[in-house]
């Protein structure tokens, strides 16, 4: 019999409020759900990874041309959010940009042709149709689900208005004092795992002596704001355990950044409450080495 191969993932919307929530631990807990556990038993975990979804969609598409280049794929927000699919739009937008660039080189045409062909392509129609699903969830889970059903079965993108997104994800985090800590069960080492074991399966690797690619705009903010106000949420939303609060010489806690473990998911760049973390490109093509995804 062939080995069973299952790919399993958990999508966590980064506009969650509770600073104690840990997407990594939620995922491990999810694997123990009675409907999921039997699927995983007897299998072998081959790989682990993480990536944020670009959920802006139609109403967030930027003007995608700049001198010398064009924005394509998820960088321009071409993900179909309700379907969680974006490889088709990434490929198509790449093709449209390449065709426009070819004509710029061959005939001296203008790159603006890419913008026009995008608006006339099926990408535009598809994303327009899907535009109201995600913002509907700013009214809450139940209204969001109800609206999604209405969209899916009746409206099909024909609502004569475009819903606006709520506040940015980093502003959604509430203070620690308004929530209680979440106690997550310990991983069993069979179907659920700890961060170091999972990280090992991501094959992530960075040259150890390169400048840190995760930078703090103000190095004092973690101890002055993130820790006292939000109980250090970066130590939980990062799926790679990159951010750790460790004891300092004054018997307090200070932030330690294990940049070499970074999975390039970009959650910190998005979710840090004061937008103090800046993700920059590491040297030498370092990062996760997904071989089977
Ligand atoms: C959990 C999950 C499940 C998904 N499932 C599906 C699915 O089933 N079907 C589907 O169609 N889509 C799916 N998607 C969406 C799909 O992965 C994306 O829409 C698609 O990968 C977008 O392609 P892209 O080339 O635009 O971006 P990416 O695939 O993200 O590629 C961008 C690349 O650029 C690199 N990069 C970033 N910054 C720099 C820089 N400054 N310099 C150099 N390199 C850089 C990144 O490392 C990355 O390799 C899923 C996404 C997630 C997160
Ligand atoms: S450091 Fe940031 S980008 Fe890297 S894995 Fe953690 S949250 Fe993701």
C-alpha cells in the first residue's frame, strides 16, 4: 500500500484581538480534533511551514507599475480570498506584465498597457466578484458567515456596493489586561510537535554571521510597550519562536531575536502592535527550504 500523504494547514486571520493567542499552538491543538486526528495517525510528518495570506483583495489593489518594474501576484493582492487560491492569478498577472514589457522593449510601447490588460482580464472580474467576503467579517464571525452564504448562493458579487476593510491587523490586538492567558496542551510528539521539532522540518537556514534581517525601528519598544501592554505577543504569533523574552542583567526581561529561525511568513511585519518590526531580505537566499510543497 502507498504511504498516505496529507497536507494540513490552519488559516488564522491576523485581525484577532487576544494577544495571548498562539497560531502555532492552535494548529497543534487543531490536529487533535476528533475529525482530524484519525487522518494523521499512522502518518509521517515531512515538512512544516508558514506564510501570511494577502487578504486585501480587489479593494486593495495598488497601481502596479513603477519605473523599471511592475507588481504581480500576491504582492499586488491578487489572491482570491474566499477560495484561498492565488497561483492562477499570480501566473496570469506575470504573463500580462511580461507581454507588456516585451512590447515596451520591442515597440517602445508604454508599460501602462499592463494596467489596462489587468483591468480587462478575468483576474479583475474574479477578484471583483470575491471582494465583499473578507470585509464582511469585520462585523463578527456569524454576520460574516451569513453574508458569505448570501454572496455565494444569491448575490454572486452583484451587490451594488463594495464593503471597506476594518482596521489594520496590528491595530486589532487588544491589551493583555482585557484577556486571560490561554493554556495550550503540551504536544504529544506523535501528531503534535513543539516549535524546534517543527522548525527542523522546515529546513530553514540563514548564514549565521549575516546582519539580522529582522530589525526594530526602536529597540526600546518591546520592553516599553509590547511586554507590559500586550504581554509580548511576538513570542506567540511568530510560528518559528524567533522572538523570545529572556532574563536580563537587571532581573527583568529583554527581547532576544533568533533571526536565523525565521520562516519568512511576514506575520511580525504585519501584526506587531506599533509596527516596530521591519522584515528585510536576508542575505544569500536564506530561509525555509520547502522541498515538497
Ligand atoms: C496556507 C496557504 C495555502 C494556499 N493554498 C493555495 C491553493 O491551494 N491554491 C492556490 O492557487 N493558492 C494557494 N495559496 C496562495 C498561493 O500560495 C499564493 O497566491 C501564490 O503563492 C502567490 O504567488 P506569488 O508568486 O505572487 O508569491 P509567492 O509564492 O509568495 O512568491 C514570492 C517569492 O518572493 C520571495 N521574496 C519576497 N520578498 C523578496 C525580496 N525582497 N527579494 C527577493 N525575493 C523576495 C519570497 O521568498 C517568495 O519566494 C495558499 C497560500 C497559503 C498561505
Ligand atoms: S520572524 Fe516574522 S517573518 Fe519570521 S517566522 Fe517569525 S513572524 Fe514570520
